C-alpha cells in the first residue's frame, strides 16, 4: 500500500535531548528512543480500520506519534516508521453489509480519505504502510510457527493463541484477571467461547464463514491445521511489525483503548514466536477524545470529521493547533470552542511572524524542546510560542504609541526572529505558518 506525501521537516540549530515518554508497561516516564544516538528509532503505530472517515480522536492519536518522531529527528535519530491498515475485520465487513457496499471498495475509499486528512494535517507518513490483506502470508507463517511451538490450538476450525505461553503476558497493560476478562469481552474478544483452554486466549486465524471473504493458507499451513480463512486482529500487527521492523522496536503506539487486549496480545505473540524479549521497549498510548460525554467512535457515530471541517474551509493548521492545546495522554471532549480558540491563536501567530523583523527569539527553541521532551507537553510548548507572540505584539503596540507621540525609542528587534519562530513551529509542532 502507498502512504501519503511527507511534509518537509526543517533542520533546527543544534539537537534536542532524549524525549521522556510515559511507558504503559513501565508505568512511568522513560527516556526514548532506546536506539543509540545516530541509530534509527523504530516505531510501529496501529493504523485505522477503514470503514468510516477520520475523526478528531484518530487525528489526535496520529498527531501524538508524529510529534514523537519530530522530536526524535530533532534529537538526531533517523526514524523507521511502520503503520498498518486493518483492511479486513469484523467492523469493516459489518459496515459494508449494512450499507450494501463492497467491503474492498469501502476500505479503499476510507483509506484514501485518511491519506488526504493526514496530508492536510501535515502528519509524517510511515515508510511502510501495510494492509492486513496483503500481509496474509506473513500471518499464516506466524500462526504455523505458534502451532509448532505448542502455543496455539484449534477450536472448531479456528486457531487460538495460548496467552500463557508467554510468561510475560500481562506486563504491558498491568490489568488484573477480572479486568482483563471484562476488557477483552468489550474490545473484540470472546472470553465465553466454549472449547478454549483459557478464556483470554485470542483468535489467530478464523476459518471461513458463510458470506465472508477468506484466503487459502497454502499447503504447508493446511498440513499444520489451517483451513481457508482470515487473520485475527492482534497477529496482524505483530506480523507486520516483525516483518518490517523486527523485535525490540523502540515504540509501539496507539490510543489507550489498544493497550489491552491489542498490544498485550501482539507483544506476547511476537515474544513467543521469536523466543525473544521485549517486543517493544516502550508502549505509548494517547488519550481518548470524546464528544457529548462519550468516546468519539465510528461505531457510535458521534463524530467530528477532519474531512468535514476541511471541506467547510477550516484551516488544517487550526485543527492541529486545537489538538496540540491538549496533552496527548489526557481524555478530553472536543467542542467548537477548541477550534475557535485555535483559529484565533493561528491568526495571531501568523501576524507575528509575517513582519520583516521581530523581538529576540533566541531562547524559544530551548523552551519548546524542553517542553516537548517532557512527555510531549504541547500546551507548554504552545505557551512558549504564545509568549514570544505576546512580546512581539507588545513591541508593536509600543512602537505605534511611540510613533504617535513622535518618540524615537523603539523595541529591540532583529530580522532573524520571525523565521526562527516559524521554523520551530514547523519542525517540532508541524504547524506551518
Ligand atoms: N485498526 C485498529 C488498530 S490495529 C484500530 O484500532 N483502528 S481504529 O480505526 O479503530 O483506530 C485507529 C486509531 O485511533 C487507534 O490507535 C485508536 O486507539 C485511535 N482512536 C480511536 N478512537 C479514538 C478516540 N476517540 N480518541 C483517540 N484515539 C482514538
Ligand atoms: Zn494494531
């Protein structure tokens, strides 16, 4: 699959320092990436299930991982980035059936819209953008290996993963067993299915069901016990990440609703199949964006869509600023006031950098770097830019007051400052002024 065009990331003087991020597995802040300076930082971020358009929750999540990559690039790490598209799964097939659309067409058109939204928001694209369907041979290979290791078994033709084949199972999300069982049931799992060895065991390969697409796994896989069918969800991401990044990646990312079961299961599957640990050095989860008291979700339909705002003429940079005004890990509710405030901020920033000269900006880069390195404190980073803009506006106001009083003293300015500020907002915050 192809991704979307990459925005330019300007170079900044010097380098940012290591970025401390909240690691769900470590339950605290850790320095990232684990890669040595100058080495590529490897990141896998879970992609969309393309059955509806990009909403503010998705945008907020992909923005968080865009900012991490900008900070890593600024710290001198090349970034190796992989993202998937869950282009075959229950919700997509259900939506296609409900609306009478072809499921392949639905996935293609929503993925195309997602690319447009990501491009407009200036989100860095992955180097490998990989669909579940095109990854079926990779999935089959892992399922066969798990069967060979005795870590998978058959239930009426479906193949399940034995979660306790991984001694580290549970160490990503740190839920107790009752919480795991409830959450598993709420997020696509089937804890009550008869015939499973453990209620938490998850589906690796689902045998063909009437009216649903299925794939022939090949002779060797058939001999190992796979029937024609389709991949389970968690193994899709484990297979794509292992193929394109390998074990010990620097970061596995997604929204907080993916910590369990998705990232827990994917990590265990990869760890059992390779016999190595860890799958990822850091697990980073963004907060959930809601609307009217509920998590924004395609299944509930309570959506504010990026494309709808764009088509209504909203500047994507204002959308980006509206999201940046919230810390990535908090859960928050989208309101129209967020966008209105971001539009005002964008206009003020643009006016301040559009002058031929500006008040000194030499300390702003260090301030923004320091705030971003502290678990992506974007509200703090915006405040640092706001501070410069306010000084610039005050100097302008003082100048015009002086001019009307015919006084000679004018605020100290230099011609480099506006460009310095626009390069910082562009490189570190992705906001083009
Ligand atoms: N295809 C899987 C991941 S492999 C999936 O979860 N797709 S998704 O379309 O449902 O979500 C895509 C990403 O957006 C996930 O990281 C998810 O955690 C995040 N996300 C979904 N809803 C919200 C929300 N309301 N707020 C913040 N992030 C969200
Ligand atoms: Zn995933």
